[in-house]
């Protein structure tokens, strides 16, 4: 799959997210208010009864990287899931820019770095916000 395949994601899409991750919670709250929210179904993989095996995956794999499935049944994983999500929401030019040589590699690497640390970063930001009274 090419990075540009994410531009062809077919709505509606299903975004599988970690409902216990503070940063993911912020993103999901933003998506719930988005004008094109009808294009995205949100599934919390931490919810009771969620079964990753029924989707052909494992809970560990889905916790490790973002997963998105489009209406055509195609899976987008990691940074490609983010690209597909934002393409469906109407940010196609930004997504296209993220696929350019010299941009795509660092963005993919940045996503992998973030994905490994997202829970700790979210907790750190929450503590920092509480200290500031936010």
C-alpha cells in the first residue's frame, strides 16, 4: 500500500482508538464536534466487549498503532490511518503534503515515536495542565 492510498479512503470510516489515552480522548472529543463527524464512527478498543480477534487483529497490535477501516473494507494502520482519517474529513491537501518525499519519512517516524509514548505524554500534559489550573 502506498502512502497516497490514504487519499482514496472511502467514508464512512471506523476509527479504532484507545479510550484510556488522554491525548486520544482529546482527539476523539474534537472528532465528535467536527462538522463532518458523520463520516467517522468511533470505536473504543478499551471498551468492555471489544474483540480485536473478530477483526482479524490482536488487542496488542491495535494498542500499538492507530487502526482505521474504510467503507470498502481497507485497513489503514499507523500514520496511514491518520492520513485516511484527515482525508475523509476534508483535509486532503494537508494529507497529500504529508506523502511527499522528504516529508513522509519524518512524519512516519514521528508517528512511531509518538505512538510508543502517547499514554505517558498524555499523563504528563494532564499533570502540567492541573498545575497551571487549566
